[in-house]
């Protein structure tokens, strides 16, 4: 089984009826659903063979659509956790002694006198 995202371009106010119809065509129930302006986006699991049937139904309805293969959410979440854990970089400390402010002022006065 693979994880897919189906995005459909919707025209007008037919989005509710259309989304119910498209969801009924999916081999497995959608895990996520996004509605934005004239786009409907559904995330779902399916066998690759079932995607061809879904595409056929979408073409029969003359819909503009896009089907993407996505990484499974649990893989994405695990990857995000790995990325967030950045290695700690430690600076090497030098053993040079600290310079006092008085010494810096004295050196500046010597340079300015020259």
C-alpha cells in the first residue's frame, strides 16, 4: 500500500456533493481532507492498481486532478524529529590568558603617540 494525495480543481458550489462522490470512489477512507478556494485535497492509502480505476472515474467526469505519491506520515514525522536534533558544536577554548582593559588602554595610548 502506498500513501497518495489527490487534488481536484472544483468549479462553483458543487464542492460538497463532489467531495462526497470522490471520497466514495477512494479504495480506503481519506486520512486528511483540505478545502481551499476551488481545490479539494485528499490524503489516502491505496494499492497502485486501484489508482488507475480512480483516474478513469475522474477522467469520465472531466475533472482536472493531480495524484501524488507521498511519504507516509509516520516516516515524515520520524524524519522531522531527526532533522530537529542538530548536533551540538562545541568551541575549542584557547589557553591564552585574558588581557586586562588597562593593558589595552596603555597599548592604544602608545600607538596614538607614535
